C-alpha cells in the first residue's frame, strides 16, 4: 500500500497516475475535497481508498492505520498570497510534523513536497541555510519543516526526502485558479484574447525577460519516483537547472497554439509588434516581493543519482498545450 497526501491536487494526482502506470493500484488517496472540483483529477486514476486529510490524521494518531510501504506527502496549502498564518502553519508545518513522526515510528520512507519559495528573492538557489529567506507565510511553513528534517538527518530511522519544487506546470492544475502556472494563464489569455500580457522591464531585466526555472510536471514526478526507488535522505531542488524568460514561455504557448491551428510560428519581435505579446506596467507593490530570477542548483540532485535530463520550456509547453487541447 502506498499513501499519497494531496492526491487530488496538481502534483499528487499526477503522481497517482504515474504509480498506476507502474502497476501500483493499492494507493490510499488523502486530500481535502472542500474544493470538490478537484475530484476530476482522479477520474482516470485507480485508488484503493480515499480519506479526508482529517480522518487520515486521526487514524494515524490512534495507531489504527495499516503500515504503508511509503508515504508521498504532497498535501499543502500552496497559496503564496494567503494571509492566514494559523491555518498555513497548522496545515503545512504541523501536519508535516505528524507525517514525519509517524513514518519514523513505523520505519517507512517519507517523500514530501517542499518549495523553492524558501529562497525568497535569491539570487542563489542552493540547499543551504544562508540562502533561505522566505518572503511569505507559505514559504516560511515549508522552510520551517525543512529545518526540522535537516536537524533530524543524522538520526533518522527511515529515509526522509524533501523536494523543493520550482515553477511546476502541466496537466491537472486547472483547479488552482490564480495559483495555476503562468503557462496555463497564458494559454487561456491567448485563446480568449489573442494575446499574452507580460510585465514590462523590472529588477534590471528588459520587457518580459524576468526569468524563472519552469519545470514540467512529468519531470517533477520522475524525481519522486527516483527517490522511491533510491531513497537517499536529504533536501533537493527540483527544477531544470535553467532560468528561462517569460518571453520564452509566452512564445512557446503562442506558437504551440498557432501550430495547432496550422499557422506558422512567430518570432518574439513580430509578436510584440503586432500585439500578440503585450507588455504591461510592473506593479509597484510587487517590486520587493517578486522573484525576477530563479534557477535551481541541481548539484545535490545529481549527486543523489538522478541523471535524467529535464524538458526545456519549449518542449514542455508544447506537450502541455497538446494535452490541454485534447482535454478542452
């Protein structure tokens, strides 16, 4: 039996699907379906049981939940704009503490979701304490649990693996609304309006040239499965190791949709001239809390044996757009 928390969410549901494709169907899906539309993410997945996150935690505390082979703890509130610190700490930090303590008691590996938000504004993205300066309560909740795991590493009974996801995009994220990936927002903008809006230059970057490490969900899932097979305790960045611009991302969306319509691709200069790419003023209130640049340092991930290449924005967005069109 495998436990996946956050199983109806973006990363969790993709993980359940990937486990199914490996022949694993004895999967206990744990989530909170207060947002009921998330159930759609699991329609084509096979699970053996669904438990509300509260019921699951109660059973863990009572000691009447059967021992799984591994726990993939993907569940969390991922809204970086949320202001309810009490909820964020209870839901993200305290719940994760229970998962860690339980997995150590029953000697079961724990693979959990951390976040690149722990690095704040960067500009160095290495899994070391001097570079960790979260800007919001979401990032702090992830940072605080990483600190607990980091202190426990020398005495762990069972493996614990933290995965610091960078900007993940791909299938099964439609329920995330404002917190969905930039790729999905650009897809909807272009289909609705025939244009994509990007920020004008800021933080020393030209129009649309702010850069992020955008990683396709399939690559993020492959990292999870790697550590399932080879659980080396530690905290690892999960990105591509490349910072690519919002211009590149927007043009990948635009040209993937143009290709689907039988149209020739555009160059960035053409797209900007004809208004397909529109640059809007950068919001002043975002200036001091905006990540204008992220790029995962993958040294530790590679040293842990993960050797697979990661999709570029152009490759990943093209695959995502094809999926979105099939599932429109």
